[in-house]
C-alpha cells in the first residue's frame, strides 16, 4: 500500500474555477456532427433534427462551452454555405477529412443546438483559405443586431436576435504543414492581428484566441508562440494550446503520467506569452485556451483509409477504457491546477470522434468511460481551486521522469461551503491510502465518495454494455478528528465531497 498526505485549506488558493474550463469541441469531422449531434431520421430527433438522446447525454456531461466548426475542417470552410434553406445549400469537398460536406448543419443550427444543450458557442473563423473580410462577415452575420445585409440575412433565416457569440478562435493549427493554408509564424501573427482588430470594430466585446502550436512535439513549439504573439499580443485575449495523449506503445504506468506533460505544456505556453508581454512592456496577461485536449489512440489511426469522397465517414472513433478515464481525470486535474492562467479548455471532441459520447446511426447513444471524470468534475469543481501539495512517493515514468503516484486537487465553493477532492491513483498494482488534513473545515461532514476503477484496466463501455465502467460509491472513506482517510484502488479516478453540516449538498454521489 502506498501512503499519501495532503492538506486542504482555503488559504492556499490557486484561482477561481472558470466554468469555461469544462468546454468541449464539435467539428465537422467523421460522425461528430452528422449522426452525432444531428440526425433528422433518428427516432429521438427533435423538430430541428438534433438527436434527443445525445442532447440528454450532453446536458448530463455538462460542458459549458463548445468550440465549432473545427479543427482542420475550418481552414477550408465557407460559413455561408451552411445558412439558409436546407435544400439550397451546396455540397462541397471537405479537403481536411476527404469527405463530402452536405452543409445541412451550419452556424444557425449550431447556435440553436447550443441553446438546447445549455452551452455557450465558441466559433472559429477560417484563416486558412480565407482572411479578414470573411471573419468580419461571419461576425456581422452572427452578432450585429440588424439593418445590414448580413445581419438581416440572419434575421431572414430565422434568428431575429443576434447570436451574441463571445469567444472566437482566429483559425486553427496554422503551424501544422497538414493545415489547409498553413503559414509561417510571422504570416499568421500578422493575419491574426489584422483579423482581431477588424473583428473588434464590428463587436468590441468579443474575446479572441490566437493559435498556439498544434502540439508540444512540433519543432517550432514555443518559437511559434513567441513570433505570433510578438505580432498580435495586444489584439488577442488567449493563446491556444492543443495536446493529445496517445496510449499506444506505452506501459499503463507511463501513460498515467500524461497529466505531468500537460502541466509542463501549460507552464511553457504561459512562460512564452509572459516573456513576449515583458518584451512589449505590456501590462496585459494573456490566458491560455487549451481548446483541444484528450486521449487519442493516434498511432492506431489509418489515414490511408480515407479514399472515397463520402459523407460522415466514421473517423477516429476510439473506444476508451479505465486507464483512459484515469488519464482524462488527471488532465482535468492539471487544467484545474492552472486555474489562474487557463481560462478555457475544450475536450476534443464531443460525440463519436475521440469522444465521451458514442452513437450508432439510427441506434443508441452511450457514455464512454471518459464521460464520467468530465461529468463529475464539471458538476462538482466549483469556486476556488486549492493547492493541496500531496506528499507521496514517485515512480519512474520513462519520458516523464519521476512522477508522484497520487495526482490530486481540491476546490472550495465559499458560497455553499462545498469542498470537492479529485484524485487519481497512478499505481498499477497497489491501493493508495490517502490522509487529508482538514483542520480548516472543522464543521464539514462527508457527503459522498466515488471511485471509477476495474480489476481489468482494459474494461470498456459499449452499446451492449453501456455501464460496464461507471463511478461507484467508495465505502473505504472516513472523516474524523479533522482527517479524511480514503483507500483509492490502483488506476482509479476518485471524487470525495464534503460540506458543512449546516448546508448539506443535495446532489447524490
Ligand atoms: O480533433 C481532431 C483534429 O486534431 C482537429 O481537427 C485538429 O485541430 C487537430 O489536429
């Protein structure tokens, strides 16, 4: 058994939990939109053609903001193809995913879907094949109240009120040679700056995200951010970070250390942005938008299979197991640990494409294992993130170095008094005995404790067994004399909730 100690004290604050940390991403890719979000022939379809079973699961998952329409897709997208009469919309080649795009779902459908899913829309503009003029046009279409050709077109298309989209991504991954309209850092930085300035003339209230690197393995990582931000630092609010974690070819122990890599990546982007800010003598501090993150079995992906031009070809529909759920939990902990500098984060993607929700066309929808850590963190991590500083032994995680067996963070909601502890036991074969000092919360009681684990870490959920992996109550948790003690099984994601006796939480575990 491994022992770990930590302290939960409201004095040790990292920063407020921005609700946008629990974002997601819906790209026109594979079956994310078509037969994921949108399937008019599905038995549960709403009057708008949205899958009702998926909407229910999205509301349960609890994302707060959803990025759209890409991803690589956006770099060849003409947004105006996706508005107006459905039967008049053109079919186009989607070069990013070698697919046929029917344009039956576009910006107006997306915003309506967001309203029904109770999420905030986050829109990306095409800075691959397009530029300033089209970005400004899309913003005018979406956010200008009325009285111009484009705002009146939106009204004629049924949206009388402006969509009022606050957060806009200035393109997608333009550092990547695979990106349509790939650019040098200087070219992109100039374009981002000019686009941002023009967009703010249309709507000064927008929040703008400049593209950082596609991943930390890019040869230009950090120099890309430095050059881009040198050009657009004062014009944008966020710089993006994308990072996926690939289990293929790694031991479970090494893979469970992925959160340490995300910690380092966020620290590197923050340091680079702050360095540019210092060089420019700016008083502004940019936030990081980790607007693509997840586990992705990327080495298993056969790109060569994308041969014919077809609609909604299944793409990267990875099936997740218990170890993947524990890693997703760790990545969420990493994001929360950086609550002072990460303002937005989007798990990529929402449905079918490396997603917490899977569907069968015409059939059921179900929760993948990774659904659960996201849903629990989104529901329960409220208020301020607290620095808990676990004291625990480390193990050798190859490329990641010495990594602690316990990954943990806590949140404290001053208003309700609720304390939530989120923890991952990274050991592959030993229970972890956690002791948490809670002297600062003398009146708190244990409200609930759950664990997601399985004897076989390769256990997955499926249409036939949708609840094979799900959080279950952990009965090996006690609270007495100001100490919380919990036994966390190997490779597990854990949530422990405390509340003041006077204000018992109502949500069941
Ligand atoms: O999420 C899948 C793809 O990964 C996105 O389209 C792209 O931005 C990233 O490389």
